[in-house]
C-alpha cells in the first residue's frame, strides 16, 4: 500500500525559513515600537470557553454563528479563539488587572498570535491566521483612541507598508443605537425582498450588519437608508468629533464613513478599518474600535476599552520584499580534506563563542560543493582550513563579495569579520 502524502490542512500554512525570517522582523518591530508607547505583552491560551465569544463577539455574528472551531472536551464546550479581544478582557478581569488602572493611565496590552476561523480559504484568508493587536483598558478619553491609532500608523510606517485609507465612524452606544436600529428596521421592512440572502438573515439578527454588505445591488439600495450619524446622542457625537480632532493633531490621515459598521457585537462609539487595494478581495488589513461595555459584560467593573488587530498574513503581502531578509552567515569554514575537519570545528567553536554565525560541514566535501553552500547562506567570508593553516595558525580568508584574499591569524580574522560593515 502506498504511504499517504500528508499536507498542511486547507486554510493553514507552513512558514519556511525565508518567510519566517520576514515574520520575525515584523514581530520584533512591533515589540520594540509597542514598548515605546508603554504597551506590555500578554499571552493568553489558544483554547477558550465557547461562551466567552457568544457573550462578547455575539451569538448572531458571522464569526460565532458560522466560523468557530468548537468541540466538547469532557463536559466543557471549548473553542479555538477566533479573535483575542474577548480573551484579553477575560484575563484582565480574572487577574484583576483593573486595579492597576488609574485616571489617565490605562492598562496597555498587546499580543501577537494565531486565531482560527472556519472560512472559505482564499488569498489573504486562512483558517489559522495571525494577528498583532493592542487593547487599551481604562481610558474613555478620545485622546486614547487617537494615540492608539497614531501607534498603528507608526507601525505601518516602520514596516514600509504603503498608505492605506483609515476609515472611521461612530456606531453610538446603548443610549442612542436602539433608536437608529428601529429606524433602520422600519426602513428595511418594505425592502427586505430586494436584499441578498445573507442580508435577509442579518437583518433579523442584527440589522446594522446589513450596512456592511459587500453586494453591489445591496450597497446601491442602502445608500438611501437612514444614516447612523444622524441618530448619535450628544455625548457620542461630541466624543467622535473630539477623536477626529485628536487624529488631526496627531497627523493621522483618516476618512469618515457613516456606513462603516463592524462584524463583532462588542463595539460602541469609535470603529475603524483600514483597507488596501493591493490585497484584492480580502482588502481589510486591520480593524478595531471602542468597546466600553465589554469588561462589565464579562463580569468586571465598568472599565472602557479600545483596540485594534492587524492581520499578519495580509500585512506580509504588503511588506516590501527587501525588508526582513535572513541575516547573512558571517563565515563559511572550509576544511580542505578529512584531516582538517577537526581543526575546522575547533575554529567554528571559537568564532561562535564570539557571537559570529558560522557554517561548517560535518563531513569532508569537495571545494566546489562547499562554496556553493556558502553562497546559499550568503556567507560574507570563506575561511580555509588545511594542513598548512593548522601548522602556522594562519588561515586563508576570502571576501566572498569582492573576491579579495588575505592570510590572517585568529585574532586578526575575528577583528576583520566583526569590523565588517555588512554585519
Ligand atoms: P477583525 O476585523 O475580525 O477584528 O479582525 C482583524 C483583522 O484580522 C482583519 O482586518 C484581517 O486582517 C485579519 N483577519 C480576520 N480574519 C482573517 C482570516 N480568516 N484570514 C486572514 N486574516 C484574517 C478583530 O478580530 C478584533 N478583535 C479587533 C479588535 C481589537 N477590536 C478591538 N481590539
């Protein structure tokens, strides 16, 4: 019987070394930049209780209704997390991190990790995907929204991501949204037959989601629907204008779209998304907003929240090709014959202890094969070790970019490599 060929599951992917190196570059850029803004990393489990998401993201949302990986483990209904705002808020409540919040000084948390949604895979859409996200807990000031969006803007700039359009809106709060919801329902009622199948379902569960429909005919029809901004109560309206003013002060380019709504139920007031034409059909690079009622809904005190999450796979599609390449190997040590293998490994050990990256074979190989391998590792220097070198303590050293050759003893070799500007 033929041995089966195993492949990664549909919608999941392997990151081979070249790609992993670019991911690590993005992750370390994020770690460094977030620290500058006073954010601290939080790591929560990939497995969570199903109920956490039905209560927060919403039982009627597409994510919970259609895309969750859920299973029964003993008597617990568990799932693979589809997003990380609810888990971070769960941890914030569970560990009473709200005790660390003081007026003007919210808790600032960030995460980088895998999320799972059972969607139809396509370019930029996976079943296991990754997010870089931040959550600011304990600040309702519009300045919190603007400063966090400025951080996001900085992150994209540091990564050389071409400009996208940050689209912002306010979806109101528990005071004013019900009136809008009623007005929209009244307007939709005589027109439901004209809506797409998804919207006919959405409009019953959560009418606001209809505004997010991507079907052209629905969009044309909905252009005439009541506008959210006309229903905002004064505090929500004032909050949103203050957010927009603070974004201007921070120099964060944005566009207001009164039709922008999000697919997760926990949002109140500010919401935003950033799309990019180069991403094709899955054009949303990131999204987020304010969720002032979520901490309380998950059993904590009344603590407001604001955050965003960037899809890493989508971000990688936009990352300039020259960023995040693997580091070059400092030296390829080339033993000339079987007797030189021991000396070659001794030299490799010395250089590695000095912090250099070194390539050395485990078995004698022809010179040509060794040089080809050195080339694949983009080694900067080849260091030849043969009988003569071992006797004199001096090595033939070749700069693999310029072809220049020198004979150096070990201290001079070290100085040469360490002082090299290409490191
Ligand atoms: P979200 O809009 O559901 O928000 O996801 C954020 C980003 O994750 C999307 O813009 C997209 O780039 C990426 N993403 C989502 N699904 C997939 C997928 N199947 N494949 C690849 N990438 C995907 C949230 O998850 C919220 N928790 C964001 C947030 C944080 N709000 C407040 N704080």
